[in-house]
């Protein structure tokens, strides 16, 4: 009877270890995905902030052009500075988007702009080599 009981206990222990390993891996994966989601959300929030800043810069440019007087197309250093700021913010947005795609394990197709898995060699939508 003791041998049977020991066998049952050992089977129970093995099952408990297997269940524990399975749950641990599941929780680790869930934690990793949560971390990825948080990081991606941070990038998206910053992208929204940058887009709002770009909109404000465009409004400033419009005001400067309007106030430019008789020749609104004359070179204006204030406008040029705003344009440089817009370009820098757009470059930062592209960098943030690339980081977010990297975190998610995806990338954009250069042909059609669709999101593709990083492991793909060709775009599933248009067939462009990635």
C-alpha cells in the first residue's frame, strides 16, 4: 500500500510541477506582452503630442504669413525656423513609429505601408520585398 501511495504522491508532485511551470511561462509571457503594450502606448502618446505641436507650428506659420504684409512669400527667418522644427518633429515621429513596430515585432511595407510581421521576407498584401 505504501508503494501505491508513494506513486500517487509522486504523480501528484510531477503534475503540480508541470502545472507550475506552465503557469509561470504563461505569466512571464503575459508580463512581457503587458510591458510591450505599455511601451507602445508611451510611443503613441508622444506621437500624439508631437502631432499637436506640429499643428500649432502650422498655425504660427499661417499667422506669420498673414502678418507678412504685401509680400507673404518673402524669405522669413521665423517661418524657416518653424519649418525646421516641423521637420525635426516629423523625424522624431518616424523614429518613434519604428521603435513601436520593433517592440511589436512588425515593420511597415515600403511599397504599400501595411504592417507586416518582422519575419516576413515579402509583404503579404502587395508582395514587395521587405
